[in-house]
C-alpha cells in the first residue's frame, strides 16, 4: 500500500509554490504541486490555488522547513 499525500501549504502564485517545492527538494523531500496551471489561468484567489503536497510521513518536517524559511525572510 502506498502512503498518501497531504497538503501542507497553498499558494495563490504558482511561482511561489515552485520555489517552496524546490526548497523541500533541497532537503530531500519530494513535493507535488496540484492545481498549479489553474493558478496561472484564473485570477480569483479562491479559484487560483496551488496545493503543495508531500508524503504524510514527511509532512511535519516539510512544514517546519517552510516555517523556518518564512521566519528567515521576515
């Protein structure tokens, strides 16, 4: 049985989602973007959302990495 993917973040801008995906990859976490092309087409934030998903077993670590990155940017 394969492990399920969980959404750990949502982005209105697909380029920000791609940057987050790459950041996680740098830490050895494979992330999947869901809906990234819709975010490029639709301009309404409620429609234009890209989900960042990782394996459930890596979700906590991935959230911590993203949170740490946010703190460094502020």
